[in-house]
């Protein structure tokens, strides 16, 4: 086999391994709070804001905190370095990306899912019949 083919194949193999590790490390899985705690790595947790426990934004430290409850009913305090997400008060659910450290979900991102203005409204076609 010619040396240039061997070198080319080696370079291709190295690039494939680097690509696989890059994709593997960037993948963030969905988990409940129990699994997130066991994994000890960054995950995404779906839940709701526990309104009875309130929320707080410390403008001087630029930290937003609230308590969330996952789909299994477990609650955890959430700390986001950054401002309160848009429409947080009216969100029907939240998706928090982060990792659990010392009993607190240290968030890197909080996404809100707001109620749709189209939910529960009959379509025009149904109203005419």
C-alpha cells in the first residue's frame, strides 16, 4: 500500500474519532431530578415552577432563583446565573438545562413553555357546522 494512502486513512480515522467525542460530549439528555443527581452531569429536566415558593431575581448578582417540581413530583431549588426568562410567570412548564450541585439545580439555561392562544378554541370550520 502506498504511504500516502496509509497517511490519508490515518488522518480520516483520527478526525472520525475526534468528531465522535465532540458529538458525544455535546449531547444533553433529558432526565428527571433523581437521574440528574445520579449522573452528576449536565442534563435537561422538564417540570413546573412551584408558585407557592415564589421566585427571586437579585439584580446586583444577576441571579434568578425559583423552585421547580419534576414530572415525578420531586422538588429542587434552581439557580440561574442571569435574568428571569421571558414569560416565566405564565409558563405552563419549564425545561431547565444544568446540573445538580449541593442539592441545587445550577442552571445554564431555562426555557419556558407558555400556553398556546390556540388551545381550547374550536376552529372556524367546527363553528360553522
